[in-house]
């Protein structure tokens, strides 16, 4: 049966976090457009002499762009996105949460590839319908029924979307990244999901971890995968579990007791999670409304 994908209303659910991403999971796909940080021109600051002094000027918005669907099987997805104004509602909440130095475009469309990406060339986040379908098939392949596969697809898409938002914020805010940007974007998504979204966020990080684990079984570790800027799916699996465990070791103790995460890594996860949260809170503070 064809999925009523947006009965899950993934974008509206994703952006509940706004008090404050996983690019293509298929390594066989071409890399998305450049995510390199743009030129080092600082945004102007507001100097009011008040406690809000030092915060940034709001010179942009999250802007929704719809494109025509050329693939018939995605027509229903596109219709629901437009009818329910999912992107519009998401943009409104983001615009009320963060100030921007420039516009960021939010798009869902058919991309002719399994992908999701941030494009620094035009400051846009694109979620491809092919990626959503890929997640559904991935979870379906493990024996989940339709309803469960759609649910886990929705959760994994939330993680991916916030990963790409992480890339966007790193670029437009010119945030320092002391390490691998792909890992930083994963940790941005984990931070928002686990700190801001409650149980929905926990499900999203678990779903991403499940997808990484499933996909790793079909991947061959070769020179190309080792040279890729993304971590191996196996590493992203353990990093995701570490973030979940570190967010609440007593609540998620089964991750350790059932052997999903080695003890040698688990003992450091609470510190890893705390540092991730503190770092992102500090980096985003000047840009909060």
C-alpha cells in the first residue's frame, strides 16, 4: 500500500523545538552542493546598552519554496505538504525563534536521488521525497509492518532535517567547528531532539541509529567510504546511542546492560552529551529572539 506519508506531519513535529539534520545515507549518491562556510564577514550587532546588547540584527527569514512534482508517486505527498501548509508553519515558528543575517529557503521536492542537503550557494535546506521513501523501505525490510515503518520513517526524517538545519546554522552564523562538520551537524540534531523535543526527539535519534545500523550491513568499507567526510554508518550508530545514553543514563540503562554500547564508551557519554548541549546553547545564544 502507498504511504500517506504526511499524515505523520513530519515537518510540523520537527519544529516544535524552536526555543532554540544526516545528509544522504546512500554513499553511492553524488555529494550534495557545497556546505563550506561562506566569507568571514561579521553580522552587525544591536548596541542598545540594555541586557540584549550584543544580539544580532534580524535581516532574513526562513522562506518556503514549492516546486512542481514531476514524479507521479510523490504527488500525494506534495499535495498534503501544500494543503496543510507544513513548510509555512515551520518557517513561521523558526522566524519567531531565531534572527537571521540572510534568508534560508526550506524545500521538499523530488530530487531524482536519495538525499537531503543544505546548499550554501543559495542558503537552502532540501528534503527529498526519495529519502523519505528510502527510510520507509529500509524499516520495512527488517519486518516492520506498514504503520511501524511509516512511524520510524517519520522519526528518522526528523533527525535528518535537524542535521541539515545544523549545517545551515553553521554556515550563515559562521559558527566555529572544532572538528568534523558532519559530526557537528549530527550532534546538533541530537541536541535539539534530546534536549528540546522530549520523547519524540528520543524516538528520532533511536530511529536514526536503527537506520545507520541497517544500512551498515549492506556497506563495504573501502577507500571511498573511509575518505568520505561523513563518519561510517557504524560510527554514527554508536555516536547516536552515546548521545541518548548520555542524556539520561538511568532511563536508558538498557543501552549499556543489553550490550548495545561498550562500557568503555558509555562511561564518557554523559560528559559528551553535556558538552554538546552546552556548546550549541552558547553558539546559538546571540541569535535567539
